C-alpha cells in the first residue's frame, strides 16, 4: 500500500512536527527555585534569590552575597485519546509512561558593600516537556518501514509514540544601582536544548517513515539577551519590568532537522508590582507575555509545518509573610491560557500538556548566619482540550481528540549567605 498524494503527506508531516514535546506554559516553566515558584513566579519587582537573574536581572542589586542550591521535581499526568479518520483505531485513551522529571537550580550573586554593581550567575532547567505512549497515535496502516512500501502494521514495528525536549540554561547577569530607588540589569542566556523523538517524516516518495533521529538524543545551543529594571516608588510600592529576546539557536538538532527546522524559543516581556503593607507581609503580581506567534515554527498552522500556537498572557500573584525570625510562609497562583487552540488539539497530541492554572504553597526555615532552606508544593489543576474539528486538515481528521493534563511539583532550595 503506497500513498502518492504528496500534499496530503506534507500535511501529515506538519502534524508530526507540531506534536513534539514542547508544551509547558507553552513550554516555558513559570518559575525557578522554591521561593519564586511558591509565589506563582510573581517576582518581577520583588527579588527573592538568584532566580531573579532569570526573572529580572535588575534584582541582583538586592540579593547581596549568596549561593543557592536546589532541585525541581515534577509529576506530570497526561493522557491522549486520539480520534478521527487518521487516528490509530487500536490506541484508545493512553496515559503517558513518562511522568517524573527532575531539573536542577543553582545560582550565585556577589555585591561588594558600598558598590553600585552586583554580579551573579545561575544554572537551571527552564523549559521542556515530553511523553511516551504505548501505541502510535496515527493509524499504523499509513506509517511505513524505511523501504517506504511496508506498513509497520505488517511488521509489528512502532514509532510516532514519544518525544522529549529539555532546555538547560546558564545565565550570567549584572546589575547597577542608578540611585537608591532605581536598579537596572542585564543577562546573557546560554542554552543547551536536548531533544529526542521517534516521530514520522515524509520520504522522497511521499510516504511516512520514521525520522532520521530515530529516538536518539541530540543537542542544540542557543543565545538570548535579557534586560530589566526595578524602581522603588516608596517604602511600600515597587515596580519592575523585564524583557528577553528570542533564544536564537546557532545550530539544529542534527537528524531531527527533518522535523523541527529553525527551532527558536519565543521572546518574553514581564511587568511586575510589589506591595509591602507592613514589615511582615509582601504581596506581588506579575504579567508576562510569551510571544509564540512571533516565531515561525510555533506561529504557522500545522498544515504549513508549524504548531499553530497563540501568544500567552500569563498572570502570577504571590504573597510572603514573615511568621517569625525562623519561619517565612509563601503562597501563589499562576494562570495562563494554553497556547494550543482547540482546533489544533490533535496536531499537538503527543504531548498533551494543556495545563493552565497552578496553585502553590511554600515555606522557609532560617538558620544561623543567614542560611536557610526553602521548599514549596505546586498543584496543577486538571484541564482538558478537545479538538473541535474546525481547523485545518489535521483538525478535520482528528476531530474529537481529547488531551488531558494535571500534575504536582515540588522544589527545595538551600541558600548560603556570606
């Protein structure tokens, strides 16, 4: 059995490209470190530790001399129920076998007493997602062995079942105190992205075969620039603004170029506010724009080789309360509509990370000499997206496909101040 409708298979390939493991808050983690994540990521105007190098580098001027060591644990529960003429009729509803992820966080900041300059750097996992299913999402009758003529349904082979992306960043930063109230900062984002997948591609005869990557892990590198400013209006109010350029990848993912050419992470803009009604309590709120529609790979519709994502407008709110000299409590909420439109659910099916709302709660235990241990727990509320069939060919062929997500996160950060 052989299909020669090249346009049709080009559309199918585009769908495969759009199902890579790229979907956490789009695919961006909403926060880094136990303190930042406990406050819903809302620290654009209120730095809490070296995570400010990522959130708003101007905050380095308030951190002083410290070192952070931490880790982030994620338990992600995702499922896909592919439906429609192109779906695998034997797949049914599938839960991802790949559910647990652990990512690092470490940072250091330095400011000499009396100096207007502060310096620092951090290393952390900042983006990524992945899933691994038992059975192909697409009907095996239209997935072929490398010879291009034998369907995998005849051999028992399988692909189009898994993908994984993880982005690790090293970010040096610098800040300068323009005055007692105004600080500015800059950072350089040096990213290493790890990608693997067994997705399909169109060969020279117009049939679907497995990508040349065949599940191997490939690495690509990128650079981005960050700028920020924080202004203390008075003793109670502060505002912050920050922006990051797109992450410009300086190479591709090797054999996966047949699936994700010209990969690029989007630009971001953040505006934050902090309010200190008294010495114990701080309230924060951040708005962040993530520009998926400015990057060609994410902006294009699936039938044109993209993800079909929309920009995200996220809101984070947080609170910090000094319960005593020993204990600090934190809590927060982060919400952002999924970038996956309802008519692109089937086209984004291999990683059904369509979550939108996170509730967080954390604390911090302060020891001698200013050292402390902070921790938090985040609950991602369940969310479902169903393809309404009103989109392109993939939507029509995958109408009724359901994607579901819910999860738990936890972080711990040990801070040494010197």
